[in-house]
C-alpha cells in the first residue's frame, strides 16, 4: 500500500485535479483487483503458468 500512496502523492502534485482524481481512482481499483485476484492460489498459479507458456512459446518461435 506504500506504493499506492506514493503514486497518489506524485500524481496529485504533478497533474491537474480533474485528471488526477480519475487516475487515482483507477489505480485504487486496479490495486484492489490485483490483491483480491492474486491472493488465491487457484488463480495465481494457472495465470502464472499461462504467462510462462506464452513467453516460452515466443522465445521458441524466435529461436527456431
């Protein structure tokens, strides 16, 4: 949550208020989604395996 607060501080200082509110709310929602989704082992490991599969497939296609 520290990174979320630092993002809010940086965005709040460097952007206009009407844009920063949208960005901060989006970051909050994405952070909540990440925490809730990847907190479950049954979701995290299949997503990780699929991600690794696509990376390895890309590398395989580049080599051969």
